[in-house]
């Protein structure tokens, strides 16, 4: 929690003002019982009407001032806490955006969403309460005790019994509730995870008739969250009755012993009334503090979870000084690269060496799990190799900033990720300043212009989240257009033609060859028809290079490639 105090620094003036206003309003409130006692003991007893009116007017003025100051404190506290939440949320989001994929997967998207929303909200609410209560309650507690003892020291002995009982009860209740707050946040994570998977995977769930099984999985997570929440609230529910019992017994004791002292002539009625109000102020301030102390542990649990993310160092970092390009633009080279995913027994790719030259097309083929997409992610530096080096333009990718590296690359992933917005906004994702003419040009090359023109709004037509109002092939073509618009040095297509029919595939590859003449093209493909015209084809088998050459050379000499060709010819023959 203390690590997050730096986010309050921009609001330090507001915090100081809150403390000053709270101090003034509390002192004004503490003055009211004394004035009331004077009204009773002096004004009423002596039938001094002018004194009663004057003192009453002062009390009304003090009350109005206290209300104004209290409203100002509430406003400033809300402003500080909401500003704090905004800054933490932004830093957390930016920090997560800079994570490597390995760091991102370490925590998981469901938990990251919970920490960015629910956890920060918990901290924000406690900060708001702390600014309003933690300055006011101690002042009222100390001030109330001093004024109560000053007015009636003998009667103040009641506090030696009631206050320790109240503190002990609060401590015992909080001690049992605090450990459950962390569990409650973990249950929230689990519930978010189940909901997210159920919503994103709704098609698969329905296709496999797993709706009832998913309902049970959701019910289990939901009930676990409910049971933990009920358990916490059962413990906390004892807090208010306990505090009310202590307060009421304190009132009874003050009135009982105060009446005896009045009867003995040792105390005036006004003094007892003032003492009773000071006693209530003392007890209320303790209750306010107890509520804050109960909420603080939950905020601490949330702060710990947020700090875990903020303190998680990115495994991929930029160099202090970036090295300038040493080779041709678009040159990609792997030198004896080995890489394994975290926790994997075997490397995903091992001892990989090859060269992709500008103006040429390189295709990567191989069976499922051969390491094709892994090579692409190493070029983009989503991961760093375990050994060996990946070079772009003659420079080790570790010596380039991630921004400058990725500016050189136009990437089309296996899964076409589109965003909520217009078609034009999605195409301009990598080049926001592009004109409509440039957008239409790349749509033409990507063979997407026909279905875009069929839409009523054309390139200004809205796409739903993840492009769910488009087919798989349409989404792939828009993703390709998005990469082309950047006009990068290196074009990477990670199995990006799988949803296209053969005719569209052939037209697209022809258009790409005419459009990309000086750039480096790297295809990851399954279809032989897609890769056979490449200048070089890299054949992967179980994470190793099984052969490099042209289509003709590999058909003639490479066994693994021959098997891939024969299997596809057999499938096409079977379909016929």
C-alpha cells in the first residue's frame, strides 16, 4: 500500500487542504457541546434570554461553517481518490502493454482485468474514506477525550472500561475477516476467468453441447465467490451490533452516574449533557476508525495484487543505446537460434540458421508444432532466443528498440484480430495519417475491395468487436490490407491465407508480388500452392530445419517436403 503513495504526490496540495479543513471543522464541532452546556447552565438557569439567543446564533453559525468545510472535504477527497485511481489504472495498463507474451501469460488476462478494475476500485474507495475519516476521527477522538476529562474527570473513568472493550472487539473481528479478503479477490479472478472463457468460446461450447457443463463450472465459481463473501460479511455483521451495545451501555452509565453526581451537587445538568455528547463523539470516532481499519486490509490485498503486476519486470527490454542498421533494409537472419517456452522440456526450435533477403520471398512450411509461428514471434521479438541471435538489417534484435524493430515489420497473424470501429480505422491501425486513397489501394491489393464496396457505408462501415460481422476470409484480407498500408521493410504472413479460396489466394499472391518488390516477404503456410512460387522454402520438422531450397529442389531431394506434397495431392484427389 505504501508503494502506491507516489500517486498521491500530484494532489499533495489538496491533501494538505483536506487536513486543514478537517481540523477546522472538527474543532468547530467540538466547540458546540461546550456552548450548549453554557446555554443550559448559564442562560436557562439564569433565565438570560439575550445570552441564549446570542450563544444560539453562534452555534448556528459554527454549524453552518462546519457543514461548508465538510462538503469541501468530501469534494476534495473524491477528486484525489478518483485522480489516484485514474493514474494507477493508466500506469498498470501501460505496464501490461509493454509485457512480453511470457510475462502476460504468467498472470493471465482474466486476473489482469480484475486487477485493473476491481482491485484499483477497492484501493480508490479506501483512499477516499481514509482522507475523510483518518484525519477527522483521530482529531475528534483526542479532542473529545481532552474536553470530556476537562469537564468531568471523575465521570471519564467510564472510558477506561468501554474503550478497551470496544478496541478488543474490533481487533478480534478484523483479525478473522482480514485473511478472507485475499481469498475473495482470488475468487473474483476465477469468476472472471470462467465468464470470459464461456463468452469468447460460446460457439465451441454450443457446437459440442457443453452448455450444461459450462453452467456447472460457472455455478461452482459463482458459489465459491458467494460463500466467501457471505463468510466475510457474517464476521463483519457482528461489528455494528457489538459497537451499538458498547455505545448504549456507555450512555446508560454516563446518565446513571451523572444523575448521581447532579443529585450530590457535584455536577451541573449542562455539563452532563456536554459530557454525553463528547462521549458519543469519542465512540463514533472509534467506530469510524474501526470501519476504516476493516476496509484497509482488503485494500492492502488489492494493492499487493496491483503491485505484483507493476513490479513484474518485462523479460524483454530495450537497449540503453540503439544500434543503427548495418545491412540491407529488410535483411533477416537467424544464426544458430534455439528457443524453448517457459516450463517446456524440449526446445520449440533448435539450431535454426537461415537468411531472408530483401526483394525475395521466403516460405516456411512444416507439420503442426514444427515451430513455424515460433520463428515469426522471434523475428518480432515477442520472445528472445535461448541461444543464438536473430538479426534484422544486420543488427541483433536485442540491440534495437522494440518500437523501431516493429516499425520495420508488417505482420499478419494467424488469427485475424480486428477492433471495434470502422473498416478504415482498422486499416489505419499502423498508419493513422493514411488517406482514403491509400486505404482503398491496399484493400484492392488484399482482394477486399469488392465486399467493402458492397457495404452501405463502404470503408466507413462499422465492425463489431473482433470483426464478428465478417467471415474468416474477409477478416484475413482486412488484416493483410492493414499490414500493407504501413509499407514496411519486412512483410510477415503467418498462415494468413488459410481461410481464402484457391482463386482469391492466387489473385492475392500475384497482387502482393507486384506491390512488394523491394521488401522481404516471409510466408508461413500449409498449402503447397501458396508457397511453391517462393524464392526459398524452409522446411521445419520437430523444431529443426529439414531442408531449404526452391519447390523443385525440395520435391526432388527432401523427404519431409515430399510427404507434405503427397499428402495434399492425396487430399485433393480424395475430394475430387
